[in-house]
C-alpha cells in the first residue's frame, strides 16, 4: 500500500539539544502506527514537525504527499491532531465546541451530530464542558480532530490519565477509525494499548529509532521462548521451547494425561523496550 507518511533523516535541535536525531520511517494508508518511547525521547517533537508546528533542523517529511515545510497549509488541511493538553472552550457546550470548529472547516450540523454519536457524547452534547469528566473531554477532543474528515489522525498520549472505562472508549474509536481507513499515528506510554491497536510500532529512545516492526514480531524476536506447564499434582514447570528434551517431556506428560494447562511465556512490548533501550518507559 502507498505510504501516507514518509520521513527521512529527520532531525530537530533546540539550541545544543538535539531532540530528534535523523529518524526515518514510513506509515502506510489505513495503518495504526505506534511511536513509542520514554519521556523526552522525541515523540512529541516528531509529531510537531510532521503537523507543521515546528520546522526540522535537517531531513524531510511528507504527509499525504505534501512536504511538511514547503506545503504546510496543504498538510494541515488533511490531518487531525489531538495533543495531551485539553484546550476546549470550557464555557461552551460539547455541541457548541464542535460546531465552532465545524464552521471553520465548512462542515454541516450533521457532521457534528455524527461525531458526537461516534464518541458516545450525544446525550451530553448540550452540557457545558465544565460538567464533563476528563474522559469525556478527551473523547470530544478526538471528535473535534475529525471534523475535517482527516486522512491522517495524530494522537499524542490520548489515554494518559484516563480511567480504564474512558481509555477503552478512546481505543474503541481509534479501532473504528482504522476500520474506516483513517491512518492513525499514535504515541502512548501504555504498551498494552499499542499491542492491541497498532499494526506496527517504532521504539524511539533519545531521539533515535531503535526498533521498528509489528508487536508480534518484536515480541517473538526479543522475547523468551518458554512455556509454563501446570500438572495434575499442581506442580509448575518451565520448559524451553527450543530444547528437544523439554519438548519430549511435554509430549510424555500429555500422553500420560497429566497436563492441566500450558501457557507460553511471551515477552511484553514493555519488556522488549526495556531490553533494547536499557531503561523503563517513563
């Protein structure tokens, strides 16, 4: 499939501090792409460059075929952006917030109603933002970013600080957008979220991409190949899946009817990141 986001040798420095150090990657149309790293790794800086809010120090990027510097206005016309800060108009209702931005993008009232329904806020649409929970505000932020039917949606830590139910609602919307063909560029600290939503993820650490692949391949490549076996006498055994002797033991236990359960000890994405980056995801 064609690449909707193309990045080559992208660098961004703030004085002597180089936040992004020559990263390169592509994101395909309709893909949910995870951009994962610790605080200060360069995630938000990369998004701000790709969305035309910062100019790169070096390298280049294209979104939807448009150069993020020379064709900044064209880029902004085809993207939606949700940053962690909730910059909503508190004295207005949810509907009024969306209607204001719909007017800017020449969208009609039907679009506002459809988006309120998508994010589950139809029944609270006429309430002021001051009465919204943190999760409701975040869902409205996502709806606002979708007013212009963006080709690419950038989500920067969309579920940080949310309760599990609100986070689930955001993930549901992201999954639905992906099914509809929207390309989603996602940063998150929650590796389980990335594992659930993303077709591919890139790990960035100190401004450098240290791994890029599907969550499954990363876990298979860098994780342990072990299985935990629970027998009828309630004893547990850890077997190496690459060891022929372990395989023979497991086959014998199964033949004897002694096995109650077998669980593979697959690594988590967070464990893979910790191994590659040499630090926690904080």
